[in-house]
C-alpha cells in the first residue's frame, strides 16, 4: 500500500471525527479520508449539546497537556482556520471550590497542574471572597482558579470550521449510517452502510461518541462507553456576568455566563444515571430539587433565578475511568478508538485529532505521548482514574 492508495474511514463526523480527518491532512496523510455521519444536522450529537468549556485543572497530567494544546488552537483560531474564523473564545478561569477536608488534595493537585504548565491560582476562602464578593465562602477550605488557558467557546462554530477546512483538504463526508464492520485476516477491511453498500478501508476510526460502545460491539469488542444524560439549564438571575468564572462548586453544581444569563447543571446521582440511549428529555426535576438549592447556597442572589430553557445531551461516558480511549485495538490493530471523553471531548478534540493522525501517519506519537489512554487498560481492567470530573 502506498500513502496515496491508503484509505481511512472515520465513523462519526462531529467534533472528534472531524478533527481526526483534518489533522490527518495536516500530518501529511495523502490517501483517501471518508467521514461517515448519519445526521448532518448534528441535532443529537454531544458536540452540539455541550457546554463547550475548557479547563486545565485535571488530575491526570496527559489531560492537562491535551488542554494546553487545545487552548493554543482556540486562542489562535485564525492562524488555523483563516481570517474569518471566530469561535468566540472567552478566556476566563474555572473557579473550583473545595471543602476544608478536601483542601490538601486540591492544593497538591494545583501544584501538580502548575508543574505541567497550567496557570492555576490557589486561593484561601478570604482571597476567594475578595475576588468574587457575591460568593458564600463560609463552608469552603480552598479555591483554585485557572489564570490562563481556560474558558468557553462556541463548539458549533468550531465544528463548522473544522469540517469546512477538512473538506477543502479533500476529506469526503458521507451522509449515511454505518451498520457493521467487515474483518479480513484480523483487520477491518470495510465499513458497511445501512443502504447495503460498503466502504473499504486500511484504517477505521471509531469516533461515534456515545454510540462508540455499540460500534465496538460489532467486532465483539467490549468498550465500556455508554450514553449518559446531562441536562443544561439556561437561567436569568440578578447577578452580573462581568468577571463571573466557570464555577464548579464542591457540591458538584456548575454555572457559567452565557449571553446575558447563565447556564448551569449537575450530574445526577449514580443510581439515577442509567444508559440513556435515545432519551433526550431534560431532567427538569434536577433544577428544583437539587441544583437550585445548591446554587442559592453558594450564591445567595441566585434565589431569584428564572429558567429560560433547558436541554439534555449525552456524555460518551467511559465507565472504567472517565478518561478518553485513544489508539488502536491490541489485536485488530487498524481499528482505532477516539472516544470515551466523559464530559471533556470538545476541549480535547484538537489534541485527539492530532494524536490519531500521528498514529496513522507516523505509526507512533510525535508530540504528546497519549499511550496511557490506549485500549490496553480497558483490556486489563486497569483504570487510570481522572479525579476531577463533573
Ligand atoms: C450537557 C453536556 C455538556 C458538556 N460540556 C462539555 C464541556 O464543557 N467541555 C467539553 O470539552 N466537553 C463537554 N461535553 C462533552 C462533549 O460534548 C463530548 O465529549 C464531545 O462532543 C464528543 O464529541 P464526539 O464527536 O466524539 O461525539 P458526538 O458529538 O456525539 O458525535 C458523534 C457523531 O457520530 C455520529 N454517529 C454515531 N453513530 C453513527 C453511525 N453508526 N453511523 C454514522 N454516524 C454515527 C453521530 O450522529 C454524531 O454526530 C459535554 C457534553 C454534554 C452532553
């Protein structure tokens, strides 16, 4: 096989699949690239329904490295995607609040994040109150604030840019539903489509988001990635959005500015968080019963909030350890995973695209070594737990 005659087929054409396709061309891959996407409106994709924020405050160093790379892309978006490129990147920190009992761990985490290049301020409750006077800090022991490379952006605009650029570079988007994989001599040789046709391939990338566990199942591979529903509430409140951070309360509640209001959410308890396949109904009761009281405790002015609208999307939840799965299957070695990000896939899409492109084009990582995220840990049931998850 020559570079020119080689072919990659990517299942899933939202933010991860599109960054993989685009990055392959940037890495110099010359063969054919086809992206199979069943819904060109992306109505139910995680990408379109996400809160589109980026942080560097992680417990695993590779996640910090991925975020720093992504932030450099977001901050220089015009250099990457042309003068008209605009993803509305608002560089503003995550304010992570911690209890007195959790303070030592959070401080140690922040020091580790700094060692890996993140800019993280460590604040006492008093310092936190000085910077954010509308906060109730009575029961806090610590706060950490991302002083650079954190914030939020327009994921939809980013997706449109990457798709546009990928197309310009000769990537072919195929509107179809992938329905099966054909294996020949221990390799994926074709992706079957639901119209009965097949697309032959030398590499197949599973970027199907919450459906990627199902896609792996076509090869009898047990990939523990499932759709888990997360509801976002858009509210108005008599609180200024000026300087308001992406706030993560120690209760698990989060809130950040969106336009002249806010968006907020909280994960349901584990036993109320089943496989959500096909369920996009917002969990309305979460706001009244759980989220509102927690937010009003932390920010008393939020007693006055008014709900504008709500929506629900799916995390592609990696049930083993909440970390992405990136790289080839250990036996079917032309079948690559780019999934399982469990709530941080949009922010890590540029780094994931580059990683998969390096593996296909050069046979190994050239920049960030993401081998800890490989499938082997899934095979061996060896979690690398990301402790900072929401
Ligand atoms: C409420 C919410 C808030 C979030 N907040 C953040 C955040 O602040 N920051 C962050 O980084 N991440 C966040 N995430 C997570 C982030 O949205 C995801 O990690 C990311 O979008 C995953 O991208 P993806 O391309 O893998 O998946 P998706 O966007 O779901 O794309 C997968 C695509 O594959 C297609 N597909 C699936 N099966 C097939 C098939 N058989 N044939 C053809 N096509 C198929 C689907 O149609 C879909 O378009 C959030 C998610 C949710 C739900």
